[in-house]
């Protein structure tokens, strides 16, 4: 039988059995918990039913864009302007791109989840990519124009036009007053660490309501 051990730190969980042991990141484990909840099962019961063949895991291809291409698109658009984008402003631009795409088109723009950190939504892997090099300073990496479809490219431009003028702290105040981030954190104090996933369903509903109420 597969057994889920306790979280060893904020970022990884070990899943083991007598035959093998693997380590997964906590965001992945949180997604597993979400799936289990949709079936009204514990994670143990979900894994057991998958093992017994009662539930099947099916890989479904997506039409979402690459995370790095969307991030590069924002950096490329900002490079000929006076707009400074640091690692945290980039996170918030990415969040708004994902949120509005979910709200308008009903599907994610890219395959990644945001965690409801103290200072706003964060994709940890994307944060780590730039933070070690640029810290809080503007990202100055030279970026070539990413190859995106005309539709996606225009969409990113519209998001940039809407949010480039705001600094990181202003974007933080905006996002942290909106329902998806608030729901993900629940009753946690404003200054308490949190790695809960911001639900894409919550984002889709909130921004869809805002878009279609215009």
C-alpha cells in the first residue's frame, strides 16, 4: 500500500511504499488533494482506487502556451519602453494574463498554478528563475520576441497596456483585494506565509463576471 508521509518542508513531500520512494513538490501534491476532494475521497483513497483500476489517469493534451513564452512576451514588450519589470511585477502580470484569459475564454493561457503568497500570487519556479540573478531589481535580460500566435500576442499586449503603468506594490494591493487571492488564503492573517493554490475556477468566475458585466 502507498503511504503519504508528512511534509518535510514547505516545498516537497515524500510518497513511499516498500518498493519505491518519490518526492513531489507541494503544489503538485495540492493538486492531487484537489482532485481527491472532487471525488469526495482522501488522497490515500484516490491513489488506492487508481491502483485498483477503479479510476483512470488520462493524459489530455492542452493548447496552452508555454509559461516561459508568456513571461518573455511581457519582458520583450517592456524592453523598448521605460517600464521596469522586477520578478514580483512579472508574477503579477502573469497572474492577470492567466486570470483574464480564464475569464474571457474559459481556459488557461498556460499550464501553471499560482500560490497565494503574502505579497500576491507566485509561480515558484518562475520566481526562482529570475530572483537569484536580479533579486528585487528590474529584469534586464535581453529577450528575443517569442513566437506566439497573433491572437495571444495581441492579448498579451492588451494586458501590458492595462497594467504596465502600475508598480509592483500597486499591483499587489489590487490583486490582494480581489476574491481569488482572498479565497485561497481563507482566514490566514495578511502577513502569514501561505502556499495555497489560487483556484483557476475561482479566477475564471471572478474575472468572467467582471468582463461580462462591462
